[in-house]
């Protein structure tokens, strides 16, 4: 990835999620920020805010005032050398600044320009401000999350932001591959709404093909039973016994083989229709032993199951530790800290060294010198608040 230069104009989470896929594997990522950025989204300062470290590691930071003619000119010089630009401005804002795709492709026809918006680049909602929870509500996600009768519920993570960022990264990679054939870049764009609707997956398909409006089913799987959360003597576990064969093995482990032939539970459809009765029967047994015991017995029988862990317990789990899902980074103020590692393994390829997220403008001199500006020119621009 070190042969690619990525210019990052994005903020918050969706854009940085896309950029992180390139930064972690060694791309030359330059984060462009305003010289007097308001840091109300970084409590305690950018360098000390844990989420900022997670989102912006492995980048260099350049401050530029894009509203100043010289700042804009320097930005265009940067674009001439860039392979990728990622932005999540509202459509009208980038056009007003003159940094939209049509403007920049004249400067660099090979540029892959990636945009992430709340609701799309065109249409009646195009210029509305879009945030993750708004997209969760509009996409239908909140209507199927949570327990029936309790009202809509958001997902516990910013799933629309994260999925939009990942889809943008996939689009960028496809555009870079296409550029090898055509010699030209492309405008790649997605939105929180489009990404989240794609993530609705089989729930969306239930409506599109079957005309069924999905509802909330809490911890139970919407279309399979028994699949859900079951209390034990000392906590809770997940059990997912899909299919008649799996159900039969579950019944044997529970010591309730008579349920296999019970007409109420004889088929997948009947087990869904009689979910409440089936769950009550299972719970009467799972409450009699510990979570660890049930997980051992069920896994021995080949029935999918697992613990329900808090965040600290998750990172202490033996399989999580084995997978090495974190990386250690040395921060100048915080010392040694752990951040999440990429979830993809390239066998035989060593990941580049990880660097902490930069302070705003920390690499301005370094990058401006790369663009050909001497010390005197850099000081003049700084005095004029261009950088």
C-alpha cells in the first residue's frame, strides 16, 4: 500500500473508517484539517481521546485553509500527487469550496474520489445532515432491533457509519483496480442510508420478496428457533440450534429427547410458531447448570453456543487473545496503549509499524516541504493563517 497517497478530508467516523483500511497497511495518508479546528468532538484534546487514536492512527496531519486562495492552491498541488481522496462533506459544501470531483479530475484525471454522505449525492435528502442513528431509523434497523412492545431501539455500535466506511473502501479498491485498465480514476460514492439498507439483508428481503414487514424479536432470531439467549445458573448463554438435526442434538444434551417427536416442534416452522413454549422448556433446563458447563456440553455435541461477555471479558477470552486482535502503539503523552488491529490477515505479509494519531498539523512542515515550499514560504503561510 505504500505506493498510494490518500488525502483524507473526512471527519467523525464513516470517512475515517474507509481511510483506516489503507492507513493500517502502509499507505501515505495525509489528513487535511483546518488550521483553527474546533475540537469539541475530542474531549481532553485529540492526542488523549481514545476514539481519536482508534480512528486516525497511521496518518500525517496537514493544516490548510481551503477558503484562502493560497491554501486552495496548495491543496490542488497535493491532489496532483494523490491517488485517492476521501471526503464526507454534504454535496453542496464541496461544490462551494470547488473541491468536488468534476473540479479535481481536471487537476488529476487518475484521482479516485470517494464520497460518503448521509443520504446520497442527489435526491430530496441530499443536503440534509446525516448521522448514524438517523440512518438507523430511516433504514428500518431500529424497527427490528429490541424487544417487541418496547419501542424502537438503536444498535449498540455505529453500524451505519462503519458499514458505509467499509463499502467506500471496497469501492476505492475496485476503482484502483479499474484504473490499472483505463488509466483514469472514478468518483465512488455511498451513503449511510444505502450502506445501512444493504446491511438489512434478509430483513429487507422478507419485505421485498415476501411482502412481510419484519418486527422486533429481541434476542430471538427472527426466522429460526431455538436461537437466542438462555439463562443459566450463573448467567446467560447464546444457543443457535438451527435445523432439525441440530435441534435433536440440543434435546439430547438437555436431557429432553421427548421434544424431538413433540408435534409442536417437529419442523422448523412449527418451532418458530411455538417459540414461546419451546423457549420455556429449554430455560427450565438451562437454569440448572452453569454457563461454562452448558457451553462445554453443547460444543461437545456440535451445537453452536457461546458466552455473553462484557468488553473486559471479551478481551480476556482465550480465543480473542489467540487471534491477537489488538496492536500496541507508543504515544508521546499516553505511553504504551492498545488499539484494534485490522480483522484481515495476509499470510506471509508483515504489517507496517503502527503510529499514533497525529496532533493537528503535526506534519505540516514535512508535507509542505514535500510539496516544494522552503522554510521562509512556510513561515509566511503560517503567519497568514493559511496553514
